C-alpha cells in the first residue's frame, strides 16, 4: 500500500498487479511503464514486470490501517481481469467488508464481467464502482454494464479522453472524472470535448471532477511539462459524490 498522488484518492492497494491491453485507452498505459521501472529496481511483486500476478499476502493490508481511508484498488492492474478467478475476487471483497470504515474505489475496463459477478453477490456499501470511458466504441458501452450493478456510488473515469463522446446518459452515475493523457506520446484532448461532458453532468446531476489536461494544454499546444494542468475556464473542478469520504 502507498500514499497516492492521484487527486481523487488517498491510498493505493494492489492485491493483484499486471494486466493486458483491451482498448485504445490502454495504448500508453502508465502502470505498464511503472511496472517496468519497479522490476528494474527489484521491487517486490514486480519480478515478472507487468505480467498478471496475484498477491494473497497483500489482502490484509487495509485491515492494518485504523484511520478511515479512501483506497484506489489495483492502480497497477484491473481487478476484473478475465484471468483473476472469482475465488480471489471473493477474498478481496472479504477484506472490503471487514473494513467498513474505509472506502474502496474499484475501476475496470472489463465492465462486461461486473453484472455477472455481482448477480450472485452484493456489492459492499463502502465500494465505489467505476468503469473507464475513453471513447464511444469501447468506453461508452461500459456505462450500461456498470448501471446493472447495485453499487452505492457508480463512477466513470473518462481518462484519457480520446474523442467527443457525444450525448451520454448519466442515469445512475454519481461521479465523472475527466482527464487527458500524459507522457511523451500523449494524444491530445480538446476543450470542447471536456465542456460537453461538464455540461451534461450539470444537467443530469452527476458530480464533475477535472483531473488534468495531460501532455497537451487547453490551447492545443503540446508541452514537456504541464501548464495550468488542472484549470478549466480558469478554475479547478473538484466536485465529489454526495457523502464523499475524500478529504
């Protein structure tokens, strides 16, 4: 477990590491690059780099923290990866149920697995369940799969936003995070795409959180370093779901 630099969480917890690419949003995966660095450093759990690995010894980590904390689950993997068995997922959720003072944010691109898994299990009340939405073809259909799960908070990570998503139905979605891609090969994100999402969130009652421009500024200029990286219309947008535990 580690303190997180991600603006919308507090700690990361990785009971699994590694993943495989499933859609355009995965092209420049930050976790894959980080896993390579950690392997080179000899970090525990990354001996095989970004190959999928289960870490049973990490399942108890949140139980050791008494202070109420917001955890991003699997920042270095996808908890609903098709090669992670239901039996291991059950153990992850046992930990979550055993620590009701914590909040757990779970984000996946394998949205099709959500309705099946939770059709036989209740989603714990301290889980925020989310899907990645990077484009219309791969990302937007994940929203319907998420809506089919009875989670207390459902959220979308629209990052990296790769195109105009068009009209979106935010029914049953409490929180929408939007961000551009970072890194030397970052693909640009246009301000009008972000604005279209922000306006629809306001109209439909979903909290809007603007995470970053990434490698490209609002003026369409690529930069080596972020400039005004979180400003949209001259201000930050840090809306959170109702009853948010994030401090």
